C-alpha cells in the first residue's frame, strides 16, 4: 500500500531481506518477544536472553539510563546487533500533559492535536521510549462505559481525523529520513447494531475510518493493533477489509493482531495483551511441528525489522540519542493551545461570558476550582482554576460551597455539613457581581452528571444571583435543569491537562475565544438529545444564508454565505453532513463529512464552500467494495448536527460512475488497502 518516505523502499527491502537470511529460527522468534517490564532487564536470565538476540523490546521501560544500557547490549553484544524497541503509553508515562482523547476530539483541530502529540513525543524520547502504545481509534463502544474519556466521540469520521493527527504528531520527522517514534493504532469499534454479512452503516463508517487512518498514517510505519476485532462479530465486511491489510501492497507496518494469532497457535496464554511476553521456545516448537508456517513467522518478523529500520535504529548509536526539545521563543506551548481548544461553551444566555474586564466582586464557588487532579495528572506543574485566575491577575473571592470529602472523587449525596457550606455560599453569592461555580464529577451515571449535593448548591446559587456561570470539570459534560430550566451559562472544561487552570481562565475572561465543539450529543438518561453533536458556542454571533447545491461532473458543490452579525471579531465552525434518502441506509442519521473554522470581523461575510467527491459519498457494499451509488442524497450545512440548512439532490448514474472512476462496474479501492 505504501512506502516509507524516510528511507528509499529498495534499500529498506534489501536490508530487511538480507538480515532475515542471516537469522536463525530462534532469532526470528526473538523479534516477536516483548518483555512486559523494563525492570526485567536486570534479571540475569533475561540479560542472557537479550545477549542471545532473543528479545525485540521492553514494555514500560524504567528509565533512560536503563534503556540506554539495554540498547547497548543489544547492539554491541548480540550476534546480529539488532536494536530494541521501548514501548509505553505516553499518557501513562507523562500523565496529565494533554487532554484525554475525548477532549482532543472536542477541539475539532487535528493540527493542534498533532503539534501537542509531537511535543509529548519529544518528552517520551528523552526518556528512551521509541514506541507509543497510542492512539486509540474508538467511537460508540467507549461512550457506553467507563472508558468514555478514551473515545473520540460519536462520529467515526471525526475520530479518524483526530487519530490521524495524533499519529502524525507522534511520528513527526526528527530528521529527513526517520520519524521520531513508532505509533500504534489501537482499534475499538462498536458492532452492537451490526448484522452478519452486510453490516450496519455505523460499522461501515467505522471501517472507513480505520482504513483511512491507516492510509493517511502510512508515510511512517505504525503498529496496528487489531487484537480487539472480535467486536466485529465476524461480519464479512470487516473480515474482508482486514484481510486486505495483510496482502501484498496492503499495510506494511506491524500487525499486532498477527502476533496475538501466533501466540495462540504456539499455545501461549497471557494475562495482558496477546502480543506481549511471547515465548521463543513455544514459537520455535510451533514452527517445527507445522502449527505455524515458516513464511508466516518470516512475514511478522519482516514487519518488525522494517519498523526498526524506519526509526533509524540501525544507524550508529550516537545518532540514536534523542535531541532535547527546545521551546521556540514567541510560540505558544502546543499543550496549552490544545487545552484551550478543548473547552466547550455550551450555553451563554444573557452574555454572562466573557467576564467583564474589571467586573466587580467575582466569586468562585466549589473546591474543584482549587483541585489540580481534574486536569488528569498530578504534581506541582498542574494549575487549578484559581491558579489560572491568579496568573492573569483576575481578582476573585472563593468559597468551597460543599463540605470537603476525603477520598471521594464523586460528590453525590448530601451530608450534614453541606447545609452550612451551601448557606455560606448563598450569602456570598448575593453580594457578588458574578458567580462562577466550578464542579467536578458528580455522578458516575451517564445522563445524570450531577449529584444531589451539587444540584442543591446550584439551586441556591442561582436563586441568590442570576449571574451564575457553571464550569464543569471531569470527562463527562452536563446540561442540568436547575429549578426546572437549564443553567443560563455553562462552560465544559473537561480535563484539559497540565495547563487546565490557565486555559480555563483565559476562556472565562475572553482572552481566548472558545472554539471547541461537542464530538457527541449530550443526552438524558432516557436517550433524549439535550445538546446535539457538533454543538458549541463562540463569543460572536453568526448567521448562515441559504444552502446552494451544484452538481459537477464528479462531485457535489455545496455553499452558503456566512456572516458575523455580532459586535466582536470571532470565529465559527461550519459543518457539513450527508444522508442517503433511498436504499438500505435511508433510515440512518446524517454523517459528518467535513468542517471549516472561519474567523470574521464584525459585519464581515464570506462564501463557505465544500466539495463532496467520491471520498465523501462512497460506502462499503456487502462485498466490501468502496463504491458510490446513484440515488437521492440530503446535504446539511450548519453549526451543529441539528442547527443546519438542508437541501436534497439526486445523484445521476453517470456522475456516480465518474466518481467510481470508470463505468458502473468499477469500485473505488478500499482506503489504504488492495481491493478484493
């Protein structure tokens, strides 16, 4: 499918094939062995295994000095000098640096995500880590359970954009010839609505996202973890598409699902991921007795060696030392930039935000405003909300609002001491000009984000002062009814990372424009949509004119006039959605197919245009072919999935044929894979 741009493909192929010819069966099996902990390197048995060339890398290395020592043993003391990989999840090694995936998705900004991930990769490289167990490409399956913060929302299309940005950042070029680190695309899709054989639109959207991510990430080798693909429940579309990745001309990076299959065939059973802790002895025995084919093992090893080649690990050891990242004067910290862009303004009735400059008596309520743990990390380098206000010189008073609860991350039921604390907060609110209530996670149940104590606190604050702003921290957003109606102003800050406090304070004060959008809909416990997918406000006010559709020779052109009718310069996110009006997908919801972030001065307007070509209209059919079908389509253009202009258009067969390439029987190749 792809060739690495970092090293000429023929040189890469020759090097890997020559090395394979020199390797013994045991050494080949060793290239599939990851030791589960870097500390295992101090075990004499493990050191002996390493010196025999029977270790490919370590997971969760314990320090840069140790990784350097182990790498030197692999390069200088083994027969073939094959270097090691050192793997870890960056978010676990350096917790709280960046927002979680769901916060990244809220930015709707793959470039900002890539910049932040590149900076994080620099820090990981300084620790000796050259293989990242990230990103995850997850949608609905993680919205339904406690893994919510690991998902990228409801749209597979948006999830793909964010995943590609994360991979691009992690694998950014360190030199002309090599990426700085190896990324791993971990797939976690939902097939609960899928049907055997044909597959639902949701599943086909997820497959499209997965293959497109592989295609766009292909300029550098990634490790593709498909070990969770049992979620696909054996649908033929999934199986056929994934088979294509293994074929000649398909995906040429590491396939960790293949490692897991080899482990199963060799009789290896692990408590953790199936690709960690494989046994050389079991793999060799399985090849010798025919349970694993020699070519099958060679192919898996070939991919590992190619990945190490792409990383430049076979270069002289002095070339492998990571260069320390240096901040560029005048450039905003990428992590800070992403933190600001992950904060969503959900409501802003009566224009309570931004806070008025020099406004009188700002009151901050809620112990979460002083709690640094909601950033998602720990340590003194993480700023709280009050830290951020202090840094900007914004005067404020503080009251806790609720009694302190030791060791309780979720504040749910009222306790006796809450009565006095709420009463004190209510009195302070009456004397304040504006109240900002900062609340953390109040409930672990989706659709019920606030606990009883927090609800009573908000009822008291709102009754005491109608100028009350709600700021929510934690992974799950909320849009609560307080006193029978929504809060007038809600800012969902989420878990922005180590720059949380400063980023939140900048958005509250208007020094930074809120630009994030929901990558999911906020629903009640019964499933009713409170705020739609794509919703989010800025501090400006925009209108969108009538939607115009034009049929081209091989595409649909959609356009409308965007105007800033507010009194301040601001930006808006224009989104485009597509829905099939006939055929098996007629009853499905519209799917996101693009967006543009546009900044305008007061009174300024511009024509916003989108081109819907084959990539936007094509879908998988029952034979896993990626094709455009003639028929009736609905195009939606607007500011969220619900706030849109809608028009319908008929796509004639000749235009569909032109999109498919040549004639009605042609099909677009699977993104990132050979066509079946």
